[in-house]
């Protein structure tokens, strides 16, 4: 995988990730991109979305709003811990959208998350095709199902370790768009599924942060801190 700091995916969900800064990620969405962050929440990080260019539609809890940048104003949205949130282009047409994502604390996990998320997505076909016997002879629909399962399984491992909890049941009207710890059905289901994926991943030797997807300095720092018990 190219480790220059720029990762690009094509339409329909086209996106460019600039990962050259360790504590922030610059995300560019070209016109017609259907990319979305997906509805999720964080538990150990407060997140900030700074709109540098264009307009985005942001959901925070049960509220949706349009945030637009201008030459004199680059608004920043604060996403508190446990708040459900999602963002995407406000409309398919128009100019490109540029947003900077950063977190508090600034611990480098934001870039690690996107390195490994994209590593899983972009390499899935090759990994499955190489490791599943007879994969080339399977019907296309079966191939797609296997690849989709592999991606979901591996992303759940990444989500579990890097503080990204997907909203699965979406019981918004009962819990007001917030994953109240210990009381929300979404909190329980997400934690159960991600924990099972992480456990199965350990059995098969799959980790959230992998050397084949992550630049060596960031990977070694993560390995030292999380697996050898040393401080960074």
C-alpha cells in the first residue's frame, strides 16, 4: 500500500485522505461523491470537524444541519463523546468539500484509524482471492458476499481498538441520538459485536493496526505503547 500520506478512493464514494499530519486528517470529497462517515460515536475522544471548503450535512444526535465554509469563515463543529454523528456532502453537485478532522486528546489515533480502515477496504479483494481456495471459480454474488464479510469483520476489529462505534440498531427516538453507557441497546450491541470481532481477530492473528497498512514510525509507536506497555 502507498504510504505517502495520501489515500484516494474513486466514485461513487470518492474521497481523498491526507494523513501527512499525525493528529489530524484532511478529507476531500469531490463533486458527485456519495461518501459518508457513517453514523457512529466515540467514547474516549472529542472530535472536531473544521469545514475549509464547500458545504456539508452534519447529523449530531437527532439534529441535522448544513455547515458551509466561506472565504472569511471556516466553521468548526464539536462532537462530544458518546454523541451519534455523521457527515457527508450537503449535495452531490457543486464544488469539492474539504474538512479537517481532529480529536482531543491528540494521540495520533485518527491517522492510524484511516490508514488501517483504507488498508482493509482497498486490499480486501486481493487478500480474500489469495487465501480462499477456489475463490476465482465462485459466482460473482458469492465473491461479493465473502469480500463484504471480510471487510466488515476486519473493520470491526479496527473500530474496537480505535474508538469508533457504529450505530447498528439506530434506536434514536428512544435514546435521543446518544449512546448512554450501559443503558442504550445500541451501546450494548455495538460493544458485543466489536468485542467478538476483536476476540476472533486475536485467534486468527488479525490486529487493528497492521504494519502492511501503517507507515513504520506510526506502527512502531503504536506497538510500543499498546503491546509492550511502554509510554510514547
